[in-house]
C-alpha cells in the first residue's frame, strides 16, 4: 500500500510541476507579445462610418 501512495504522490507532484510550467509559459508568451495599437479606428471598426 505504501508503494501505491508513493506513486500517487509522485504523479501528483509531476502533474503540479507540469501545470506550473504551462502557466509560466503562457504568462511569458503574453508578456513578450507585441502590443497592438489601441487607436479609435483600429479598435472600433464598426463605428468608423458614423464619424
């Protein structure tokens, strides 16, 4: 039984480690993305006709 608990703890540790790696990768990706220009015409294309 202790072997099963050890394998369960190991699997949970590996899963948590992978989750942390994926989250950090996503955060780094979003920080390093080129910021888009936020001018009125680019953000609100639908309303450009009414100006």
